[in-house]
C-alpha cells in the first residue's frame, strides 16, 4: 500500500502499533506461564492488562481519525517475540530463563517507546491533540514497564544468585541492606573510613 501524505503515514504507524500490541496480547500469557520469579510473573500479567487497554486506545484513535488500524503486520514485533521464544527454548536454568525473558521484554518495551514517541510527535504536528493525549498515556505505561523490569532484575533475579553463592561459602559478610555502595573516589573513600 502506498503512503503518500503525512496523515497517511500516521495511520500506517498506528497500524504497525496495533499489530504489535495484538501480537503481545497473544504472547504475554504464554511467557508469563514460563517464568519462575513471582514478581516477574506478576509484572508480565499486569502489563498484559495494560496492553489490552493499549489496544483499546488504538481503536479509540481509529475512531477519532476515522481510519482502520487493522490489516498490517508488525514484522519487528514478530522478530522480537521470536527471539524471546529462542531464549525460552534454550535456557536450561530458571534464573537464566527469567533474566533472558526480561532482556527480551525490555527490547519489546523500547521498540514500543520508540514507535509511540514518533507517532505522538506526528499527531502533535498534525494538530490531533486528543490523539496525542492517548498516545502519551500508552508511552508512559511502556516506560514504566521497562523500569519495572530493570528493578526486577536488580532486586529479584541477581540478588538471589548472590545470596545462593554466599550461603555456599558460609563466611559471607553481612550486607547492610540500607547502606548504598556507590563507586567512590579515593578521597571520598578515605573520608568515609575516618567516620
Ligand atoms: Zn511495532
Ligand atoms: Fe504496549
Ligand atoms: Fe513494526
Ligand atoms: Fe509494553
């Protein structure tokens, strides 16, 4: 199909997003089933609910713009989901699987952030402020989903590996959970030691 005007290009982008989100609505329940971390499972299920609402927003936008958003396939999302599937097939350890799924999911979120960001800018340029609002809401959800995934890797997946290792050695030092351990310069380090 030819895309010969900027309004047509926005519709084309919306179709791509509609396909991407629809593929995710199908895939996320299967992915949630495979992960072992309860926090990760919950995050995926929460984002599935958000994703369904994101599909509805795109349908709302289609009504506002009086266009169709179906009829296109987002090949990038197809590829990203294939990569996620590869990890599921190849991981032989639960934590490896969880961390690998997060990495795949973050690629998905970043793709969506890029796509919603450009679509929002296009809608802004065309003066469709109601559409801008809806796209922005979804963009914020994608950003929050990405950040949540980072937190889960940091707090759930890698700490559990560290704890297992220190339990094995039995002489691991107590880690004060409240004490942040930033990378410090020598000067800051020595003034800290004097305290
Ligand atoms: Zn896409
Ligand atoms: Fe989404
Ligand atoms: Fe695409
Ligand atoms: Fe998302």
